[in-house]
């Protein structure tokens, strides 16, 4: 029975799961759960994930949510997945788990809150909140500095000095990629001081090409729509209500 | 070489690691990192954990931080740890990982922010913030409802209907236990509607006795000190500066 991946490509952990499956030749069906239409809160989807969040997977009779748990499960449950994604070596695996755990309350907290309050909120019916964006930017910048100084030391291509990417590289880079939807000045201010982060994004992109670019294609469309709306908005109109759009 | 556990028992993930080691007969040295004295920010401790947080462990030449990564590492690295703590079965293990991932941005976010802003802040030199406490209480209560309805269904003794505790039971219950330091009215309002949660706490306590009570003993001392200070505070004095106290 084919693996079902319930996802919205606007969600960065959804993108990580889809890219992982495509890169590793996992036969799967992508089931779109439209966040703008609030399909993640529907009773039907809550039978798949009672937390009402994407991504979630159904593998035969087995249901699972939380993207990091899904990535480690897929690494072990499907034959032929290269070891570098989730190394069997106890010590390396624990270091990867450590990064994934750290991610929740650092990079993810900073990046998702920043992007939501700087650009994306209106698409989800939420107002932009400059103060929340500024606070989140501090967490985001500190997180990027930590990644660069701690896990991308020397000439490392991937986290922990590895030569091949792990699920931690994929999860964290997909998180950072959402900065594509903020305006270029904001993105350059945040990412500009981190050349190693920029090179690492390129390395993950190369290692997962062409799936990385294809799955991230949605961000360019959303950016164009968001910025068109912002340009047309009246001054101080920070709450841009957008009707659900199936093209988002 | 003996495992070193860098911890402050005021930190709930520190307590989870210490209890796990004691229950499983792991030979370890507890190295106190005093949060009130800000020892976690010292250059010396940052050589152990550059993130400046407890808990962290050093096992020979191997260093690790993030409590969930540590718990799964210890479950695999030491001989004779019963399988129920971190089951080798792929499907059960992934479900446990899912709970641990969910925990970061739900129960932990709610409980830690609630307790910090309702009671503990002054001990760490931070003001109490009633609005932040109220917002955190909403997340905390929603998290408890989810745990009860989803993972403690029926007459389950432990999460996922298991007969023995896993590292997820230990981590989540240690998180909830910090509610011991808020006043009883607050604690009853939050936990009172959740009889299954209360029974589950008792089950984890029984399964890890007497270490659970011994390691949590610090909470009773802190509560007595905090409430003594609050009772003596002037009206509106929500920022109670407490000098570092080695007895905390």
C-alpha cells in the first residue's frame, strides 16, 4: 500500500518530507491539505492527525505526525535509504537528534514567527505584527549564528562536518528557505552576515536537486502574490485579508 | 569513565535525566550547574554545552545536549536498560519520538512559560508577567487535554496504552511536576479537570520510586521560599530580586 503524505507545500516541514521521499525514491501519494482553506482543522483530517497539523503520514494502518519523527521513521522503514540521512551509528544519530530537538525552540521558533509576522500572516487571515517580527528576528539571527559557529565549522559541507546530508540538514534548510517570501532587504539583513549558511543551503539544494527546487517553487508564487498585495495596500493596512485561493 | 550529568534540579529536563540514570542503575556523577548563579552562561560550562543550557552529558570523550537526545542516547548506550524506555520496535519508537517532538512546542512551551511568569521568574531575576502567564495557561490546558484524550485513552497506565513507562512519560511528567511551585489554587485550576493526568503522574512516580520523589524534593523547598517572599512583598512589587542562593 502506497505511503500517503498529508502536506501543504507552504509548510516547511511538509516540504522536507516531500523532498525526502522524492530523493529516496519512496513511492508515495501527496495529499494536499490546504492551510489557507483551514483543511488541517477539518474533522476529516483530524482522523489522520488529531493535532490538526501538517505534515502527517499514513503507512498502511500506521499513522504518524511530527516531521522529525516522520523523517526518522521513513529512514528506517523503507529499504535502501542511504545511511547518511539517519546514521545507524549511535553517536552520530544522537548528535542529529540533538540538532533536531534544538531546532524546535530556536531556529523554527525564530524563522516561522518572523516570516508570519513580517509577510505571510495575511495569507492565513492574521495581521502582521512588527514587534513580534522584531523579537523573532533576534531569535532567528542568534540561531543562524549558532548553526554556523557550532555545526558548520571549517569547510563542512553539511552539519556536523558530514560529507552527505542528514535529515537535520534537510529540516533546518527547509525552515530557512521560508525567508524567500519576505522582501529582499529583510532576507539580506538576516542571511547576509552568514556566508556559511548560504553555502550550506546551496549544498543541500545540490544534494537533493531537482526535487528541492521543484518543491520550493510554491514560495516564489506566494512571494509574488504577497508583495503585489502589499504594494497595493493602503498605508497602515497591515491586515490584508486574502480569500482562500486554491492556487496558493 | 563515569558519565557526567551537568544539571540543575530546578530544570525539569535535568530532573528527567537524573531520574532515568538512577532508576536504571547508570553510574554517573551529577555536576551541579546553578541556574540562579548563571553558571550555565559561564565560559567553562559553554565548553560542555555551547548553547549554555542544562542538562548536558559527557560520556568519555562524547558530549551531548538536549534532554530528549540524551534520554534516547542513554537508552541505547548503556547495557541492560529495559526496552520499554525506548522500544527497539520501529513503530512504537516513532510514536514516542512523535510525542517528544510535539512536547517542545506544546506542553513545554505552555508549562514552562506559565510557571516562569506566575511564580518562578523572580528567582531567576525576571519579573512576573500575568498576561504571559494567562496566554501560556491556554497552551498548557490545551496540551493536557490532548495528552489525556489522545495518549491516555481507556485505562492506560502510561502513554500510548503501554504497561511500562517510556522516556516520553518521564519527560512529560517531569514537565508537569513544575506546577508544584505555583500556588495550589492555580495548580488545581489547571490540573483538576484532568483526573487521568493526575493518575498518570502517580503511575510514573510509582514506577520510578523512590528516585522520583527524591529528585523532585527541590520543588517543595523552592515553593516555600517563593511563597514566603511573595507574602512579604509590597503590593504591585512583581519583580522580586532574589540574590543567588546556593540552597535553591
